[in-house]
């Protein structure tokens, strides 16, 4: 997907990034209370039609699985965004 394809779909890059971040955070905060998280970093870029999502958690138990789930949810939310336009 190119920047032109993104524009034609009626979606701007900022909207893509915001959608992905919100979806990732929703997963994380549904699994952990804020007080359980020692550190969280959700990094999302969308350039030239390529979505990159990196999630880092410093949290107890299964944080790697939750980070993976959050990244998948972010990608899925962006897919839904494009399919709804």
C-alpha cells in the first residue's frame, strides 16, 4: 500500500497510528491494572503503506504474550479501519 492508496482510502497516517495505539493499549489495560505495569511502550509507525508495531511491557506474568496480543490487535484494528472506509 502506498501513501496514495492510503489517501484514496480516506485515511491519513495519523489516524492509522492513533487507531493502532488505542487498540494495543486497550488489550494491555484489559489484562493489567495500571499499578501492575512498571513500564509500557507502544511504538507505531505507518510509512509508505507499511505498518510497524512494537510493544514493550515490564509487567508480571505473561507480559510477552500480552505484548504479542496487543501488537496483533493493533494490526487488526488498522485492517478494520481500512475495510470500513
